[in-house]
């Protein structure tokens, strides 16, 4: 029997907001049932319409605020509420940080059964124009002005058509309409579903093409790139097909820590979205590890060398491991290009690596972990088994940080001496944090 879609209660409904959930939505109990309401803040009395109902919880969207929180602010972007890129622009920036710190601490206490001895000041930076990596959708809509560029709408597969984006790096965020206009002049205007941007000292725009562009198309894109200061790339398939229109285009580079170090990367490579916060994070990690000349440091999930090179420059002898072969190769090239010695890069699946691999068969003084959202559960026994005196853990998910913190403290005898959040993604509910464990 086919399942019927539940009919939503009609009209507006009142709710008093108790708290925020992990996605930054207001939490209320309406007729005794948990209800999550987008764009509502704790302490507010709001009217909302239902957007989803289920047996355990309902969802809704604010339609009117009858009693506003003192922490409510006017969103800084005209597209807020429609565009799915941000969820918390209506909350004051200081309160956003407090929300993220609460998420981190609640997770540590509830999941890991541990609390830091010191909660460190948050790592902060500009809250607008910070995003240097993004994937934008594109669609040709002749009745709405041609090709439009944007992110997906909230809770929808439709695209939010943006005039500009306040969180994107301004070199791109203020040029979305211009990008759409040049795309609309191409013979393949309806065969360009996606644009990927990567900003270093130069800006790369990667146009996904479902049909080869003509020579005239290529000339138009090249002229546009030259006029606007973009390096234009085309992508016909997977990441391996990304090629620059101009083979002499300068490489993409950035500094990992604000020094003269330069890391070279390709447009599809992973780099942290927020360059300013990433540089502060690197400096803080090196500081928390208290590197002494000649100490052995193990770095796991090293990427293209974001922490590795600054650690080696601080005097450490580094073994750095990463699962993606292309990033390992680029990390080696980055070290060589910067004249940095004392780093050994290894390719390894860190979710399956056994403690018996040769590069783990030695003592380590310090460890730096920078895992993806899944955390470092599988490699923790090998790490803790070497008994490093300090472990710095850089986390992009408070739940897996809490789980792994509990393991390090309760199973391997570490103390969680410091933890703090980093505002890597302002105006979103994403929580980035750093923790220090000492044996």
C-alpha cells in the first residue's frame, strides 16, 4: 500500500521558543510535541506555519515574530530565508559563537562524559566575505533574465537565484550576475549546471560543461576572465578533467599560517573554506603542541600540508599521513618548493591502517589529528599506543570529537586540558573546534 503524505495543519500557529537545536532552528513544544522552527530564537513568541509533520517531531517556518529576542538582528543578505547557504544570519554574531561553544561542550559532556579543564577564547574573524571555496548551481531561465547563479533553496531542490552573496569572497560574491550574463551569451548556456570557485592569491572559476564549448565560447570566457581577474577552467567529467583555458595561468596558492610559506593547490583540492580562521588555527595548533626542536610529530589527515609545513618549520620532525594520493603528492611538492625538510609524507587509509605499518613503529612526542566528520576512531588506538605527551585534535563535528575525547580520556589516560571553537563558518550551524589532550 502506498504511503500517504501527511497533510500539514493549515494556517499560522503560535509557539514559544525554548532553545536552539544543533541546526540552529528554534525548539518549541506545541501541544506537547517537539517542534523545530526555522528562523526562531530562544525566548521568542512566534507565529509559524508547518513544513513537515511526523510521529516524533514536527517542523515549521516563522511567519511572524510577536516577541523578539534581544539577540535578533537584521540579516545581512537580501536572500536570507530563501537561499539554503546560511541558517543563522538573524542571530547576533556573538550569540552565534556562544551557540557553537554550547554545542561543543554539550557534546563533550553528554557523549564523551568529559569536560575541558579550560574553555579557550573562540578563534574569530570577519563574518562576511570569508568563503573562498564553494560550489554554485547555474540554470538558464529565459523568462527570468537568462542564466542565474546560486545555491539551493532551503529544503528544496530548486535553486535560489542570487544577485550577490555576502559570505562569498567579494571577488566572486559581488560578481554573480556578471558571471550569469557571460554564461547566457554562450552557445552552451543551458549545458552549464555548476560552477566551482577556489580563491587563493588568484581566483579560479571552474565551469562544469555537459557539452564542449565552441571556440567562440572559449574566447568569450577567456575575455571575461581577463577583464574580471578570474582564472577560468573547464570541467567535462570528473576532477581529472579540470583544465585551464589558459595553459599559462598562474597556479593557485595560499599561505597556511600568514607567513611566507606558500601551498599550491588545484581548484578541486580540499582547502579550508575560511582562510583567515584557518591561518589562526594553524598558529594555535603549533602553539598548543609546544614544539621543541627535533621532536617527533605525527600528523594524520594532513591534506596538502596545511599543518605539516608550519610544524616542520617550528623544528619538528614530521611524519604526515593522508588517504588521497594526489594530496600526498602535492604535499611533497609543497614541502620541496618551500625548502622544508624533515617531513615524511605517507599515503594511508586512516580508517583501516593497522598499527603495524612501518611509519607508526616509532615513538612520537606529539600528535596532530585533523580528521573529517567521521572522526579518528579507527586510528586512535595506534595513536594513543605510542603515548605522545600531547595530542591536538582539530574537529569539524562536535559529536565525533566528543566520542574520541571520551576514548582518549577514559581508555588511554589523557586529560582534556583545553578546548575551544573556531568560527570557520559564520552564519551557519557548523561547529569547528580544537582540543588539547595531555598524557
